[in-house]
C-alpha cells in the first residue's frame, strides 16, 4: 500500500446502535481520520484517532469566510461479509474540483481513497446490516489558519468521520411531496453551485423552512437568472420521465455533478433506456403534466439513492405524479444501484471497490 496511517485505538469504544430505526447522521463511530496541510510540508501527518472534539482558534478562516468543502459516500457489507465502497474515485475527483474552486490545496486522489478505506477498515464493525442501511462516510476539508482578512488559508485540516445510517427519508421509497421555489435561488453560473461546499446548503435553509411550513418535504430549485429552468432538488439531482425519455438538467456550472446522477445516466445507456441531459423549463414540465406525458419524477443522491416524487406544487397547482406511486424507472434505478452496492447484483459496471 502506498499510503499507511498510524492508528490510535479508542480505549472507550461506544455501544453500537441497533440497525433498526437508525436515523440519518446522528450516530458516529469510534474513530476519525485527520491530516494536516501547511505550505512547507504539503499534506502530512495523516492518522486515525479516537472520534472526539477538535480545537480551533476563534479566528480560524473557516469560521469567518467559509473556506471549506465536504463529500459524502457510503460503505456496505455484502451477504458474504465483503466490505465495499461505491465509486470512491468519483468522490476524489469531485473533491479536487471543489478544492480548485475554493482555493483549497488538491489532495492526491489515491490518498483520498486509501484514507477512507483505512478508516472504514478500523470501524467496519459499525456497518449496520438491514434493508436501506449503510455506513455513511463524510470527508471534509477546512482552512484553520487564524486571521481576520479575506484571503485563502495557509493551513488546512482534512478529516473523515463515519456514521451508521438508515434510510435518508423515514418512509424509504414512498413518494415525497415537493414545492417549486420561485423566490429564493440556490446558485448562479459563476458561483459555487457545482462545488460541494457548505455555503450552498446554508443559503438554502430559508427556502427549505418555507417548504416544510407548507407541508412539503423537499424543494425543486429553478435557475438563478430567469427562474425558468429546473436545476436541483434540495440536496439531490432531479430526473423526469417525459414520454419515453428520461431527462435531467444539463450541468451548466450551477448544478452539482452528482455521482448517483452519473450512475443513473450510465445505467440508462447500458440498458437501452433513452436518456438526455438538457435544459428543461418548469413550463415544459407543467405542459408535460397536463398532456399526460409526465410519467415519473425522482431525486437522486448518495443519501437516498433514488427518491420518487409524488406531488409537486407550483404556483398554487398541486400536480400528482404517477398516482403518487414510485414509477418503474425509479424503481429499476434504485434496484440496480443498491443491488450493486450491497453485492446482491453482479457489479456489471465495475463500480465497487473492496476494503481489504
């Protein structure tokens, strides 16, 4: 192995939670990964230590200017006991695209994956077993130099924490209710919409709160210029089945290039399902609904994999999609991806990476 990291074992391991009723992102394993960066040594001193609080200077750049990024992926245990990751190389590549946008030093992509594998191996007993469960992996990087002034940090921390999780939505694959946001915007071209950084999500909370007050679980975002073209769903990418075509918004600089999104597009092509990445307006979607051509709508992302949408509210009209049931394309995509992830299906796409 090119990279090896010393391990300090946690002398007070926690009681592992039951896989039944696991909430998303509320429990954390016994260990975490930390690596430092400074301009003299580059990335150095990678180590695995007991999970716990960290110390930051009050003037740390991340607290004042938001220089940080994060990723998300999962580890799974197959019926045969093999521990595996799903397309971690894609997370590594996206990390460095985000890093470049936020002036954070690049991380060697092999190091990124090896650090994840090393930490998961230490805490592999935390991987829950049960339908819809996994070990969620959260790598993140932040500037920790202490100064008050708008410039990039000269020092950084690269960390990874792990969390045993159940389904992202408590109702699993039951269709969600969604609200089209036409006041606030998530991102604009030239901004950080295609980067995986906290500011994109912090800025979306107000709209999310309004949606919840209206009784809707998620938001469908429109573009930030004309508020005409569909972009994303909350923390996920959006897919529509219009007639015989699967459609998702093209990557235009303000949309996150989702790894599950990429996987669905690749699977559609592999299985001979017509799929396109293009601009799609909310007016086109509304027309397709009224013409009976909007067959399905679903979100895609690491947390939920696929989440069907059964109701969509836009300007007072509540559109009921596919009788508020999961559609065949959404079900098929979920079955393929989750089946590959847990080893139930043969990995015919070559996407899984063992943790050995």
